[in-house]
């Protein structure tokens, strides 16, 4: 069954050059859009997606009206609901038309048929194993290095992952998320340098509605150790993974990792039962600066005030984030 899902390089070469994994991935997207009706329909629909831009001075947030994402935004991820449905990421449950690339005999690189990005991937583990990042963080680095046309991201099991029972990453074409470009121009007024030594730099940003840490390094071992240390400082309950979303990309020989600590799965606006309800389920894409809104009424009525409330509710409180900053700074002196 698994081998039937793996597409050959010969087949991919009909669609684009395939000398690198990045090129093979571009070819896979073209192939899937041609032969898989669901993917073709939903990628064509992206041309009709509406957006609104909200300017917060030194950064912006984009609201995207994308009806095709209702499955993800409103997904039920409680244990009972997950137990009742087949895992849609296990190879034997994938649609017949869906093909994949094999990454290191550990992951399947798949085209996401419900895209936010013009090029949108789901990268799922071959095994049905829970969504926990710690052991798979080095794989995230390797994927981002080989898929240098993409930003790879991770949603924690209670932070926007619609399949918390099956480990997976996602990836979207580079430069699509506002935070990727903002990362290059973040000034001293909006970030604080926590660590700066040979081969490693860590910044904290708390003036972007979202609070996050940025880790930079060209050394895989150093950035892995730094991430694991940050992970150990984040609050966790009952042996669960600390709540977080992660964005990673590789540029000019250096990894850039953005960690967004979380405290809630969804904001209170999601659960309201009147005109104040907003069906928004923030994950890495939203924290990267694009709020996906499946319902038109939410897209029309969203405001900068509501956006600020959403981010404020789900991210680490200021006092806890300040404690995290102090802990990282003191430990790395």
C-alpha cells in the first residue's frame, strides 16, 4: 500500500525539473493539481480568496476569507471525536489520487488539498504516533533545509493541529507569511537580544500582539540544544507537551526558528453563540500573520480590536513571557 503512494521521479519529471527535493515537491504539486480533482478545485479557488490588511504600525495582520478551511478551523479534536474517525494521515486512509514523496523513510510529503498557501504541504510521519515535537525537531530542521522554497511549521496537539493523534508538519511557500519579512526588519524598539554568541542568537519579541522567541543558528546541534532548552522552560501540565506553534525556514546558510508559546487552543470568540462569534482557530499560520476565516460574516466584521483580543487570549501572558525571557537570558550567559 505504501509503495503505491510513492510517486516516481520519472513521473514527476513530466511536470518540472526534479534534481532536488525542493524541485520534486514543486513537481508533485503540479502533478496533484492535474490528476486530483479535489486539489485542483481548491487551488483554483485560492484565486477568489479575499483578504483584508490591518496595519499595526511596525507589522501587519492579514485576514483571509477561505471557506475551504472550515474543516480545519472547526475541527473537533477531543479524544472521543478522534477515536470515532479514521486517521486521515495514515497511508492506508489517503485518497486514491493522493501521491507522496518519501522523506528519509520517515515522512510522506503530501499536497494539502485544503490550501491556505499557493503551495501548501502536509508532511506526515509514516507511523501513527502522537503530535509531540521534541524528538522530531531535528527532522524539522532537515526538512526546512532541503525544502528551501518553503517555510515548515508545527502546530502542537492543542494549538491548531487537526490531527493531534498523528505526527505531522505542514509547509507553505516562502515569503507568504508577513512575519517572514518582518523578521528581517525587527528593530531594537520591538525586540530584545537574549543570547548572542558565536553560532547562536536568540531574540524575544513581545510587541507584535503575539509574543515569541526567535532562534538563529547555522549549527544544527546548537539550535537543537537551544530549542530543547526553551522547550524545558515552557509551562506544561500533566505530562503534556507545552503549548506552542513553530515556524522554521533555512536562509543563507542559517536556520531561523520562531517559537510561539501558547496558553489556549481557541479564543473565547470561537465559543460565543451570537453575532460576537468568530470561527477562528489560531495555529502557526495565524501567528505568522494571516488569520484564516472560513465564514464570510466573520471576515467582514473582524476588526483590529478583535484581532488584538484573539492574540492576547491565546498567547503567553506578559508576566509569564517576561519570566521566560529572564530564564533564557540568565541560563545562557
